C-alpha cells in the first residue's frame, strides 16, 4: 500500500535527470584504521572515465589560468594563476586533500550567466592551491565571489587527513546596477562532521538549520540569510533559517531519486533504527527528514565504502529485484528515462547508488598516521561501480597509467587500450545475465580488491623504511607501484573479458573443471560437453505465463 501512495505523489513531479552523483563521507572516528574517506561517483551519461593528473608547478608572475566548464569544455574565461600549485591525482592532492560533489540545481533564479568559475573548475583549483579542507573551502568560496559562480546548487565533500567537511553552495541571483552585477558570487554553508559520524549526499541539498556562532564546526557566507530575504525566499528568523529548504527545496521526486540513496547508506551503517526515515526516503516530504550525519554502527573500511558504492537497495523496500523490471536474469538496473507513464499513471524507475552511467568513481583515503608522501591513496575505478574494480594510486605519484589517461579514447571514440572501454565491455555483457555473469564479475572484483588492500599495507611499510633511509626515492617507488598495478589490472580485465565471452556465449554456461579450466567432451580437447542452460528467474517465468495466457501452455 505504501508504494502505491508514493507513486501517486510522484505523478505530479518530474524526476531529476542529467548529471547525478553520490558521495559518502567517513570521519576518522568512523573508520577502521583512522582514515578519513570520501567516495564519489561521477554519474553522467556523457562523461568519459579518465584519471586526471596535474603535476605540481611554479608559474611566473602574471600567468593566467583558462577556465573551461568541467564536463562540457565550454570556455568561460580566465583568472590569475598562483605562483605554486600542488600535485593532483584525480580528485586528491599530494597533501591528502580529497574533494567530491553532487549537483542539485536549486532555485532557478540563483544563477549567474556571466560567472567564470563552475563547480568542477573550483574543485580542481582548490586541489592545486589548498593543503587542508578549511583552506579548500576558502579557495572555493573566495574565487566564486571574486569571479562569479557559473554553476547551480552543489553539495561538495571536502576531507583532509584530520577533518571532513560538508559544503553546500549556490549562486546569488544576479542584480545589475549601472550594468554591473552587484550580486556576483555565491551563498554557502559548510559543516564539519563530528568524529565518529558518517554522512552522504546525492543530488539533493541537505544542510537545513545550522549554528550561527560556532566557527570551529560551521562556516557560512555572511549574506546567506540576508540574500534569501532580499530575493523573497525567506521571511523567518535567523535561527530558523534552513539552507536546503530555502535554496534547494525537496519534493517527492528528488527525495525518492536522490535522498533515498543517502537513506540506503545510513540504513546499512548508521547506529540505531533508520526505518523511521523510510517513509521520507520513499518520497513523502511531510515525513521526518534524515539528519545531515549519523553515528556509525561500526568502523568502516575502504572495502565497506567501496561496496556501498555498489548498492542497488538490496534487502530494502526499494530492492530492484522485486518486480518484473529486473527481467529474467535479476538485473538491478533500470534504463533511462527515470519515469514512465502507463494508463495515465506516472511510475518511477529506482535510482540506486550503483548506476550504469557512471563515468568514473573513487574512494579517497587520507591517513594522518602516515606521512603525506605515503598517506594519500586514491582508489580509482571507471564505469559502473558494481562491475568495475578499484586500483590504488598513491597521491605522491608522478605519473599515471596510460590505460586511464585523458586522450586515450573518448565517449565517441573506442580505444582498445582504454580501461573505461574495457570495463564497459564487461558491464554490457554482465547486464544481459546479471545473476550469472554479474555475480562472477563481482567475485573477481572482491578477490582483486581484498588482495590489493592487503598488498598496500606491505607497500606502506616498505615506503616508510625508504622514507627514513632514502626519501628521494619514495615518490618513484610509489609511482612505479601505482602505475604497474593499474597496468596489471588492465591486462587481468582483458583476460576476464575474453574468458566471460567464452564461458557465457549464446545464453549458455560452459562446464568447468575444479581448477577453472573448461571441460571437454572426452574425445577432443577443443569440443566442450553440452553446456548448462540456467534459464530464467521464477518472477520472470510467472509474468510471461500470465501475459501469454494459454498460448504458451502445452
């Protein structure tokens, strides 16, 4: 009955599409080894998965930075360059600062068409210019105010080796006086997560009321409330002001398609019963809203966070295997669009954390107990997290694997040496028979990641010894490890692609010996015995029978 009610709520709302990302945030006190962690999936149907690398550099006075809108390459303008920049691997720098984001849009009037700095440019500029999360917040907000904010509403995860911050930002509504925009910049709020807590955001503004006099744990733009009043967006008292309700209000569709992913993370790892928030997660904005952060029910490992990024609402009211939409092979995906209409009723397709349109994803691990030269590990993957493996990249690395590099293929140009395209090949095949092929891919992923996480502990110890005896070679050592590991993973995945095709061709499953080799028919080494025919799920067979009626009955 509850699902029917929620479906009715969604009839009158549009499901948000476009760029849609998920971030999970973990404080030191909530992690198994004292790390801070931020995970991020860049979920865009047009984003190509690559690992960017910006080496540290020194620039002459007067140098400028050309700004191109992230993901679109639209030229926006240029700003002055700083004298020195830090090395950046992906979304993490050499000082173990890591940044992720998710877009929520917000009130449409809060957008400056003349802004120069979009959210992606601000993230990578902050990574090149800041050592800590607080410094990154200052870089992002100062630059946005100085040169204009060119994006809509964003939630931004920012963590260094000690602190984890949750920043939400949106542009100011433009106001021209004598041809000059006097409202250039952005309004924003940043909250530091308390130790032992976890948080998440997924394309819906989440910071509601916030402390107005606690600069140790909460920072905000001085005009965040007054600007809302000027725009007619808020009329209450300062103490009751809610950033999310004012600048990025939720409705049934954004809750179900976005905040539900946050609920799934909390449901698995939050201390206490999260079922009280399920009615809200199912899309009823009148029900109790989830808190910004919760205390963790266990110490989370990198593997815990990585596997949460592979979530499809398994075992919950939104489990994507509970209806015929999963097809005959238990596929926990629904292709876009996110809504469809049948007999005048609008229905939705669930949007889980793991999704087919991911360009790249990561788990950034910052470790205060390890020197910066060794501490930052950027666990990186491309394409759908549920069918792609992570590879560890130390952020002191001076190079990256060519299989992940920008320029090796594109979204409209296939490359046989690109990890993105190789991972997509396996994912597309797995989607055909997910309960068989997808399961086997996941087993291979788990074995790989568990082995690498154990291996990293040994690499850490070697690097620490090297740092004491010959520090000049630490970066070279970790660069070689990171690049060689990524290259070896590409080779392994290429073999997996070939193996899966041989094993599962034509809807069959070839028989295998205990050692994993394929059986033969006992007469020829190259002719297999009759394969297995695994068939379809019961829910699919029953649906086909009921739809066909007597036509298929014997």
